[in-house]
């Protein structure tokens, strides 16, 4: 739970901004959305697998050199 103390000379707007930042940093909204509805164990496993594939694809895309396709060998231009 996010708690802030409002100082005596602090405006409501700045206190609200501080509260919003604290909520975001503690990931309260993310957790609330995660627990908003029930996900069956089978769907949860599929979702975990899909997220892992996305993560790996992103990681290997950054490692792969640009301009060449490692899956296709270079074809000779002059025969």
C-alpha cells in the first residue's frame, strides 16, 4: 500500500504527483491488473511460453549482425 505524508506547506497537486509516482514505482496497478481475473493454469503456462519466446527473439535480434541473414548462405553472383 502506498502512503505519503502531506507537508503543511505542500499543495494538493504536488502531493498527488508524489502519490502517483509512488504507486507506479511500487507497481500496484500492474499487480492489480494481473489479479483482476482468473487465468487457468494451462493458459498461464502458454502465456509464460509466449512471453519467453518474445524475450528471446528480442535478445537474439540485438545480437544478430545487420545486413546478413544467417539462415540463408550467400549465393555466388558471378558464375
